[in-house]
C-alpha cells in the first residue's frame, strides 16, 4: 500500500487547469523535445549547417534558441508559482534556506557543467559533427551523470521551496520527468 496523503494535499493547493500552470507544463515538456528533435534532424540532414554556412554557426544559433526557450520556461514556471497559493508549512525560514542551498548546489552543477563542456559541448555540438577531444570526466561529471539536467532540476526545486509553492514542487516533478525521458531518448 502506498500512502498518497501528501500527494492529495499537494493537489489541493494546485489548480492544474490554470492557464499559467498549463503554459509552464507545456514549456517544460517542449524544451527537451525541441532540442532533441532538432539535433537529431541536424545530425541526419546537416540542414542547419548548410543554412548557417557552418556547423559552428548553426550550433551557436541552436544554443541561442535553447537559451531563449529556457528563459521562457523559467518565466512560465515562476508565473505559475506566483499565481497559485503558498503552502503554509513551507512558508518559513528553514524551508527558504533549504531551498536556497538546493538552488546553490544546482547552480554549481549547471555552471560547472557548462565550464567543463563549453558552449558547443553544452549545446549539442556532437550532433553538428563538432566532437570534443575526449569524454569529460572531471567535476561535476565524476559526481553525477547528466549534471546539467539534475542541476537544473535542483534549481527549480530550490526555487519552489523558497517560494513555498506546491505548484512549483509539482512543476519540478514535471521537469524531472521530462529530463528522465530526455536522458532515455538521448542514451
């Protein structure tokens, strides 16, 4: 038997039919789908490389689009949290500072992943035929598989705790599920 009391309580605080919440779910699910489909299409056709004149220019353009989409996703996530009620039990100092610590760890993983991979490595350069010299095994890759994905998930979890947001916690679960599917697809 599974105790679903906490989940039932969480759903009591979240209006999943709210347009802002739906927009956040859509943007969360869309992003990894978009970059995986576009990267695989580029790998098969080299169409973006031809349009932009080189694989590097095409990769930089896709990276810029991904960054823009991530900004939209974060905005939708934050707006969905702000439009829904807070959970009184989480609206306290310990939850706020716990969230801040989780957000900081997530930021460390995201930034260190980016520094280890560089822009091209982070934004799917291998699909454009731009390969790294060797597999990156330094921090954070020696601590965690897919540190960019789990760091990003941690950032959203921390942000949700800092805002005492049940909607944010549920959306963080959507982020984790989306990244889990992306990892399976990419692997």
